[in-house]
C-alpha cells in the first residue's frame, strides 16, 4: 500500500513559534547595508566628481526598495506564529496582529520560489497569512497547513500538466540579464577587430546561459504530465516516466542546493527509483496534494 503523508509527527504543530535568531540578525544586517549604501551614494554625489544622475537615482530607488522589503521581513521576524485547531496567526512580539486566518476560511495555499514562504489565502483572496521558512518547526507547521488545505483542495482533472504560471523568477531574470551583458561584451570585442574572440565568447556564454534558462523552465522543453497510470516528467536532456503501480510514497522533503540556500521538492518514491519534482514544475503544495489524491484513486 502506498504512503503519501508527511508523517504523523508533523500534524502535532499547535503552539507558538518564534523565528530563528540568526535569521533576525541577517535581516538587520541587510537593512543596515542598504542604509550604508544609500549614505555612500549621497556622500559621493555631493563631492567634486558626482556620479551620473541616472545611476544615482536607480541605485537609490533600488536600495530604498530593498530596505523596505527587508524592513517588512524584519517586522515579521520579530514576531510570533501561533497555530491552533481553529486557525493560524502571525503577531508582533507585543501581541499586535499582522495577519490571521481560521482554517474554515482557508481557500488556497501558495509557495514562493524555493518554498521560502507559504502564503495562505482566504476565499476572497483579500486576506493572507505569510509563514516564512525560518520560523521554528517550519516542517511541522507546513504539515498542519497541508492537512487543512487538503480538506478544501480540488485536484485538477487528468491528464494534468505540471506548469508554472510565471517563469520570470529571480533566477530567470538574472540569467536573461547575464545573457544581455555577455552579448554586449561579445559585440564590443567583435567591433574592436577581434572577430574570432567575439564569436567564441558569444557562443560559449550564450549557449550555457540558454541551457540554464531551459533547465529552470522545463515547460519550454515540452509538457510534463500526470496521467491515470503514470507520471511523465521532462527536463534538460532527459524524460523520466514512473508508473502508478510502482509508486511507494509521496512526500515533501527539504534539501540544500549549493550556495542557493534551503529549498523543497516533492519526492515520489517508487520501485527501482524516485522522481524529484521541484518548484520549477509548479506550485509544490498543489502538486503534492494532487499526487496524494491520484494515489488514493
């Protein structure tokens, strides 16, 4: 018989949880860094050789946006996450409510890139509660949220396609920016009379960047689908198929990928192998609950 739960220990998530102290300090240092950068630019701008106004304005606006985002994260990280049989709430350390939701109001759960946050929405989509990965016992809280979400979740009809609604993630934007920069550098080298070097540089970096872009957006390579009897998952230079009769379990697991920090994926265990479904294939909460419903049929 297949096993498709997160584990019974994850269901005992009631309580009050704080954020990791290290995460709080990281946010504070980030805010201090943004303020320092704005101060340095202001000082240089008033000197004898001021920076171009376009560069200055762009940097100040970007730094201000970063500081605002960090300040919001710091505000949440100084608070508490409270979970009970009635619902979930996020409060400041003084007890002021930041956001709350009763389980009876829960309509949808989404996850940000790499599941750094879980976002819980009400029926109208007007109210939400954000739970960061860096809160204590995040795995237990996530298990509780998914159990409650499963009560109102409706799986899509089969065959279903694994598809992310928006592939313009931070990684995708950075890769496109790198492609533009390398194309400009290659063209400059070509115009300076070094045609071979320019062409070689262009081909080398643009091909690598294109391959990376397609790897983080597998839907560009073809559809990955869930059928009544099997899962077909497409990736860069590969296509993997696992049949339902061979599946032994489905769970959400956490891992650390190089220097990019912690992330999560849906792990489908099967006889003779496994299937790793990451955020690039769509919303992990919905993929996980869809596979659970698929196994229970």
